[in-house]
C-alpha cells in the first residue's frame, strides 16, 4: 500500500503512510485522507500565524527547551520572508514575538482541573450520604428486632448465629440494591457515552470500589448493632419491652 500512487482531486499523490483503524485525532470527525500542507515560498509573507501545529516531543525534552528552540527560529523567519504590503519589516522586529508551546491536554480540556475536583468532591459527598442512609436503615432494622433477638436468645440461640443471621439478611438487601444501582449506572453510561472523548464509561474500578464501599458500610451497620443486641440479657430485654 505504501508508495502506491493515488489520484486526489485530479492530482497524483503518493501514499506515504497508513493509520490504524482505531486512530482518532482529538474529537474531530475521522478523515478518509490526510494531505500534507505545503506553502508556495514565493507567496509566503510574514503575518500568517494562524496555523496551529501539533508535535510529539522526544523523551526527556521539556517545554522550556522547545520554547527556547522555537524562539531561536523566530528571528530567522523574520529575516527569511518579506513583510505584507503596507507593513514595514521593522514592525515585526519590534513586536518581539514569542512562541507559546503548551501541552495538547490544555487545548483539549482547558483549565478544568478545579471544576473536576469540585465534581469529584460532590460525588464523594453523595456516596457518603448514600452509605449513611444504608447504615441508618440497617441500624433501625436491627434495633426494631431487639425483642426477637431476646426471644431467640432465651430459646437457646447462640449469639454468633444471631449476629450472622442479621448480617446475612442485611447483606442480601445491600446486594440487591447494589445490583439495581449497577444496572442503572450501566444504562445511564450507555446513553452518555457519545458525549465522552477517549474515555471509557465502563471503568471497572469505579464500580468495584463503589460497591465495596457500600457493602463494607452495610456489613458494619449490621454486625455491630446486632452483636451488641445479641449480647444483652434476654430477661432484661423482654422486661423492657
């Protein structure tokens, strides 16, 4: 394929490279062909500074080094090309143009670091509120069955088995809620996946860590109060009721 001739817009071209199928340039529409841009030197004049460029740095090269190298080329460009009609060459010499190389990431997403931190903080707060609601629900559920625990204990049930019973029931409810939440998240992410660029909406670690956090809170909310309730003297618990 490389080196073969091809006719583009009535002009003969030569294929010098083939990109992979999964190549995407930023968020632009995929192009069928990429043609090199070439200026006519006899018609090129100073002032044509509206063409952005993208380059890959060698390993170990810093932006400061790139800026210094480009700054060295600016005076050469001023001396090599004529000024536009009606503009003296001294104007470009006095302007003291400076190159401003910057990471491509800055142009793609801009300065949204603070916004992302606020968004992540909000997500963490929502997660903590959800965990607090789960814990509160399970605590109320255990406290509401203190008499049942006392009766079971009076009939000879062991404390460890009573605790395990409440933990199993609480984790079953938590697992059901996590499953429903994951299904809802998957459906939502499929709807918004078209709005994301080069980011997978199905990040497994996000779902795993969130599920582990919720299940851990639920386990503590079941284990601690049920163990404390099971340790109460059944006679005192029945009298209190």
